């Protein structure tokens, strides 16, 4: 019976470890998501070949703010597969840092 009890204890420890790691993973994913900026209503291919420059320029125009230094992004991409219908895919970005904003 000692072997069975040892296996049960080991199984319970692994279950606890799994719960802890799952909690940590959820926390890391949530922290990563909170930095995302999601833009809706931008037609596909509107950004041309440099989506980062397009996004920086668009945000400056939309907000009438000058960003000093210019905005930089860790990543910028469209969400989801290319669509054949008229549904627009959102643009998701994650800034490298948050710039000091000075009124234009």
C-alpha cells in the first residue's frame, strides 16, 4: 500500500503544480494583452508595405497629437485570415514604449 500512497501524493503534487502553472500562464497572457492596441475599420491594404509607419502616422492624425519621440511598435499585424467578403480585419499592435504626448 505504501507505493499506492506515494503515487497518490505525487499525483496530488502534480495537480497542484499544474494549477499553479496554469494560473501563472493566464497571468502572463493577460499582462501581454493589456498592452495591445486594437484598431477597427481600417480597410485591408490601406497601410501599404509599412504598417508600423502607417499606424504611427494614423494615430498622430486621429488624435491631433505629436508623439515625441515617434511611436515604435514591438509588433503590428492584422488579426485573422484574409477575408473575401467586405468584413474588415482589425489591426493589433503592441507599442515598444509609451511616448510622451505633447499637444500639437
